[in-house]
């Protein structure tokens, strides 16, 4: 069997582990489950566990905005992904998608349609780089790309 992508490890909120059956499945995915209310210790947890998972050849998937956002809205990106990239020498690959138009925030109902996904050029977070500047570069690319995905 050909493998296109290595195993992906998702950073997600710890509360998802408490959902019957879903939590069991998430544990099997080798996810990094964090307590988002714990501030810097959550960031340290992502960096420590992320370093371990990257060492095992996994890819780390992080949604730096921390939650689904309504189309056209934005919020400050979390710093854990940029710190992990800086500490390990791995690159950040930004991804923009318009799924928010079909699966609204705090909504259970999904609309039919085609979700568009654009993968950006990798962003290098060199040793000594300010993680906020790395985040700003990723956020600028994602938000400008999102504007091109929707014309209605």
C-alpha cells in the first residue's frame, strides 16, 4: 500500500476525549489533547508532545485560531504551532479552506456544497524567530486566500 502522507496527529481540546466512543477513537489517533484553559502549560504540552510525535515521523495538525470561526471573522492565532516549528526546525504548511460556509460555528446542521482547500507554501520558523511574526505571516496568507475562495 502506498502512503501519501505520514500519520497525522491532531492538537485538540481535552474535552473531546470525554465524549463516549468519540473519545476512545481520538485516543487511538495519538492526538495531543490539551486543556486550553491552562495557558502556557498547554503551549508547553504541544511543544513537548509535538517534538516527540515529529520524532516518530508524524505530522502535527494545529488549528491556531483554536475554534471554528464564522466566515469573515478572525481571531488571534495561538503560538504553540509556531513555537513547535521554531524549536524543532520543522516548517509550517498553512492551509486555507472555506468549510465555515457549510458547517457553521456552534451549528450541528451542515449545508451541502463543495469545500475548497488551498495549501500554501511552507513557512520556515528559524531559531530565534519571534513566533508571533511567524503566526502573522501564516494568518495573513490564510485570510487573504480565504477572500479569494468566496465570491458570493
